[in-house]
C-alpha cells in the first residue's frame, strides 16, 4: 500500500499553456489567483472559463496558490514552499 500524503508543495514557478496557440509560458507562481493573461506568441488576451477559478486552474500545470492552500487546509496537509 502507498504512503498517505502529508504535505503539499507550492511550486516556485508555473506554466500556462495558451488555449489558442499552445505556447507554454513560464511564470513566477502568483500569491493570488491569476485572472488576466496575454499570450506572448499569439498576443491573444485569454479569459478565464466560467467553470474555473483562474487562469492557472484552467490552463496551468498546477492549480493557483489559493487553491493549493484550500486543498491543504481541507485535507489537513502541511504546506511546503519550493525554493
């Protein structure tokens, strides 16, 4: 049997993939939900889908920091920040 996860890591950086052209953009993990994003390649202003809380949760490789913190609190996990 696997070990139960006791920590959640907050990454230093995150990637957002443009839904229009597919370009991945590396950004510093914001402390707040990310609501505005303009793709550097296609220059399109991307909007948050109604079903998602923010750009990272919709198009990122990781949920936003507020969502990660809510998950940690809900599951009683220790929070570790990546260096």
